[in-house]
C-alpha cells in the first residue's frame, strides 16, 4: 500500500465559477483520484469567480500528476498554477548566515573587526585551545560528504548531495542548537577527503561525515579520528547503530526477552550493519548473524573485505551458512539495513514467537509493515508514516550538543552506549508499547537527555577538555 506524504505535496491554484456545488465537485474529484486534501484557501473572489489554493498530498510524483490531470478535466475549472511544495522549500537553499553581534556604530566595528580583532587573534595564537571559546568552533560542526551514497539515491555526486547536507544542518540547529555547515567535496578519493577535512578542521568543533560509500567511509572515519583533535562521527554508521540499540532495548522489554539470549539477524554488511553489530555486541548480545547478498558471513567464507572479515571474526560463532531465509528461522530479531523487499512474509513467519523486525531500508523497507505486522510483535521502519520510526535525528543533535559542551576530543563506545540508553529512557515503563518503543523525533526531551548523558560519559572516560556541568549549551555559556 502506498502512503500519502508531504514529500509529494502540491499546491494547485485554480479558478472556478462562484456557484453552489463547484467546490464539492473539485474536492470529490481529488478524492476519487486518491489525493489527500490539506489546506483549502481563498485567494481571490471577483467577476463571479473564486480563486483557491488547494494543498494536496500524493503518494509519488506520478500520482500527483494524475490528480492534477483529473482537475484539468473538470469543465469550467481553470488550473492557474501548480507548485511543488518541496521544491519551493528548497529555493535558494535552506540555510543562511547571520551575525551574532551588532554592527551599529564605529565602536562595534572596531571591536568586531580591526583594530580590536587583532588582540583576539594574538590570544588564540598564544593559546590555540582558546579558539574553542573565542571563535565559532565552540558550536560549529562540518557536515562533510562526497555524494557517493546519498539516501536511497546512490552515487549522485556533491552538487546533488547538497540539499541533503543542508537538511542535516537544519536538523542540527533545530534540535540541538548546533551550527552546522554543509561541505560537499568534488572528490571521492579517500586520501584527498582525509586531507581536505584535516585542512578544514581548525574552523570546526566537530565533523559529521555523511553519505560516503562503504568501505571507504570506515577508513576515512578511522583515520580522521586518529589524526584530528576534534570528534569525528559517521552518522550513517554510528547514529543508526545508536538508535537501533535504543529501539531494541525497549522492544526487548515489550516481548520479555534479554539482549544476551536473543538471536539477532542483521541483513546488510556495509558500514551501518557492521556498526550495529559492534554496538549490540558491546551491549551484551551473544548471538548475531550478519548477512550480505551472498548470505551469512562466517569464518569459512573466502574473499571477505576487511569489514566483513571483522564481522566473521566477531559474530556467527556457530558458523551458520546459507541465505537469509536459511538463517532466519527461530531468530528473535531482524535488523535490515539493506534493500527493498529483501525480507519475505514466509521469512517472518519462520521467526520465533514475539518476533522483532526493524526494516530500515529507505525509502522502501525490506518488508512493509502491512505484510509483516500479522506475524511480529514489534515492527519498526525508518519512515515517518509508520509507528516506531528509527531516525538518526534522535541521536546526532544531542550527541554533538554534548561533545561540544565539554569540548570532547573523541566519541568513544561508552558515549555511544550512553546516547542509546538516554534515547530509550525517554519512554517510561507505563508508556512502553509495541508501537511506541522509540520516542518521536519531535520530543524535545530527547536532545537534552542525550546531550547530558554523552557529556557526562565524556568526562567520566577522560575524553573531555573541561569538566562542565553536563547539559549546559554553548548558547548559555558565560
């Protein structure tokens, strides 16, 4: 079943005679074409005609075109304009730069720029650490991509990746109060990317790597983590893993099972799949099998990449072999970070009682909730139009808020675990339900809880440059 989405939303401006029944005819036509009406606004009334803007959600681009065609076929109805609301939102980009200080007179100019600024430059030269308090480094993150693995679109390049990176920056600001800037690189060479990010590092307090294809993303992150003084985080790997752990922690409470006892099958052996396996192992999971397109990964399989070799050495201790369908029977948990329709109904039926299925492929999950729900206890996807959306925005704004607040050097495993537990803790025992195992991305408690937990853990594990009260935002620092 296709879902209506604001992502395929149109505003149709139309003119029609001011006579009884015409608006009803228009709305009926939209309904018969399976369009979902949002707002209906009067724009103008004159010469016995009414001009209205009708906002319509469709299921995809072609469906939207069909709805408009149905409206065009109505006699005496004139389509004046059709606006794609998504493209309108992106006109001119989604970001701007604003000054935080006034420039109203000569005194202001003398302090913000020459001659006063020279004193600040000298102070930073004498104490480079002060750049974290006297410049935008205090609250700024670079969102870096080469456009090689964008959402479900693949290798579309840096220019086409920019709207996604802008969107990421908007989320950083809206949910974490973090100033983030998108940087899309005209190279997909590993060494060049590492060199560029290292050269840019003095401008930023942290780096969020985004939509870089595997396995390069793993090497790029590992190298930058070891060579930079600021935290580097590949959200597609670790943000996904953190939110999966949070959702699974609560899901296991719903079904009355433990992390140590459940059998977990992960489908997708790229960077995200490996990161999920790594964090679940750290959380106590003992029985994990990871599958790729060739089936279960185990020690006896040949020609494994370094990433898959790590998976083989640390999971699937029973050396289960075969396809996903072969290893899924009696599994308690399925986590998909793979592709549309990778999971079949018969596969789900073969799982253990009270099964948990996280089908996270975007935009189309490994199996639809409509097909899976009759056979599972807990179902989650990466989509906002179903319950239990496993979305990285639950993690990265709060995580970076926390590391910036304490000027962390790195984001270690205990900090990731703390973030996951903080997300899970938002839902109380009384609120916990099969369709509510992760909080809403609009639950404003999430960012504060994650930031506090990450900051506290950074201090406890020695990753912070200063011991500040956890949860204090850069905006409120004196």
